[in-house]
């Protein structure tokens, strides 16, 4: 509803900044629906066919929405640049080939006077609504300990900032003499903010899809929780390594724990239960914990299998091509 109101208001009041903000609001609406759908799907229990769960569904949805933001922002910026070109190089009129595409005439209509000041009311209302959405979504995110809902809430806060840009652009084009160019400048600024957000989210989604490792902040949180769990035991225990990957809002954690020589399987089983309980309770988003135990004074074995004949065969094949 907000996106439609902004779009109609921006078109009627001739505000490029408001139209750009309306497109951003529309992509946010799609983002909200996809967030709700993917969150519900990603929380399903792992199955034999999907042993790591369904978190990647959320990553795919994030990639779709962020791509929409990215390319939509580019289109918005292109439109704003066209109007800036008309403002400075064609006496306020678009070239003939562009006016056919954008529905402008050569006569000096109300479009040359800049956006209608009433468009500012729509922008101001949007700021209030987006701030309310931010607070409501963040409250639910904290209750459910959902990182993606928290991110979506922050997105609403960013949207209110883009509405402030639109408000300043609309008001400035009326308060300052011959400053109607401020409105398309505002549209361009909004588009750059959308492109920046779209690129950041697209990159993050792609990184999750290729199983990028956990960031340092999560590793540190896991290590602190693990040290706390091991401190409850009397044995000489320590965390040798923390790894894993992110799957949607889920963290798939891998721990390497150093134990004294001669530690039995029964003892490691008890340690595993303690670690799972403490880390799962203290680090939000941890969905799975794989634990490897190594004795003191021994090296950690590499899980990957590298066949020497495969490597030499690839080298020979590469040399024959050249």
C-alpha cells in the first residue's frame, strides 16, 4: 500500500525522488514476503536427503531479492540521470527520443517547476511508518532470536533514511530558487543507496551459497561459549579450532577439541553433550555442531582427500594443451 501511494504521489506531484523511493518500497514488500516464506521453510528439520537442513533456501531467496534491489537501483539511477541531463543541457526538456519514452512534452508544464510540495507529506509519512516497522520487526526478531528478521528490521531503518533524502530533495527544490534539479539529485542519491544495499546483500547471499566460512565475530562467540563449557570439567581440555559455515540464518559449527591422552569414548560423549548444550544456548543461530576430538601432542588430520595421480594428470593435461 505504501509503495503504491508513493508511486502515485510521485507521479502526480512530479517527484523523481518519491518515485525512486516508491520502487524501493515495492522491493521491500517483496523482500518481506520472501523473508516470511523462507524463514518458515528454513526452520524445517534436516532430513536424510537434506542433512544440513533447508537454510540454503533462505540464501536463494535473499539472492533473488538483493538482485532485484541491485538492478532496480541501476534503473532508478539511469532515470534520474536522464532528468538531470534534461535539467542542465536541454532547458528543462528531455530530448525527443527520451521524451517519447518518458511521456514528457517540449512545452514548459508543471514538470519544469520541480516536484509539488505536497509530495513532501508522503515522504514524511513514510519516515514514520518505516520507523514503526523497524521497532515492531526488531521486537519479534529478539523474541525469536532470528538474525534474518533483525536484518530485515535494520533494512526498514535504512528505508526511513532514504525517505529523509527524498524529503530534503523535495523541500529544497521549493525553498531554494531555481533548484528543481534537487529532486532528480535526490532520486539519484536514493538509487545509489539501493545499489549499495543490493550489492552488499547479493554478495553476502552468494558467499553463503558457496559455503563461506564463519566470520570472526561468530567464531569468537562460539569459542567463548565452548571455553565456558569446558571450564565445567576437571580434565585438561582446550579448543584447538573453530570452523563451519552459514546456511541462511543457521550456523553449522565445527569444533576441534584437544583432550588428554587416553581419553575414552564415554568421556568424549559426555563432553560433546555439554558443548552442544552450552554453545547452542549461548550463540544465537547455531543449528548444528560437529565435534572432533584430538589427543594432546597430535596433529589434526586433514579431512580432504587429495589423490596424487589426479593432480599429476591435471598438470599433464594442461601442458599438452599448451
